[in-house]
């Protein structure tokens, strides 16, 4: 797994969480700019998914097992779209809270992916 990609994705997820958390603090719903930020983070997880699958097909193996690695990789890939859909269904400050929570969850998943892959 590419450590730099995992780090960038985790930091981007935390930045998204802080941004959406700030909007929630200001009692604002999720706006178009937040959705664009979610799209950027989602693209990073898409790249990470592709890189992870390519490395697995090349014969590289994660230290803690392929099944758990793939499960976390798919979870990281689905995290931000799920949070985005839920934040759009709640057009209040709680939509921003949901998006912020999705960013925090993704950052935790990135740390776990780093641990599972091993360096």
C-alpha cells in the first residue's frame, strides 16, 4: 500500500471533518462546497481502492490478511458517499455533523488500513 496516499487521504478526511464541523458549529447545513470537498476525498479513496486491488493482484499480501484488508478498503471507499447521502437527507446542522463524522470515521479507517497492510 502506498503510505503517502494513505496519509494524504487521512489528512484530507480530517480536514473535511473540521470544515463540516465548523459549519455545524455555525448552525449551517451541508452546502455545495462541502459536497465538492467530499467528492475530492472520495476520489482519493477511489485511487486507494484501485492501488490496493492492483497490489493484491500483483501478489503482494497485507500482514494481517487479505480478507480484512479488502473489507476495510471497501469500507473506506463507501464511507464518504454514505455520509454525503445522509447529510443531504438532513438539511440542517445535523447534516454537517453527519458529514464531519464521516470524515473522522474515514481517518480512523485509514489508520487501520495502514496497520493491516504493515510496512
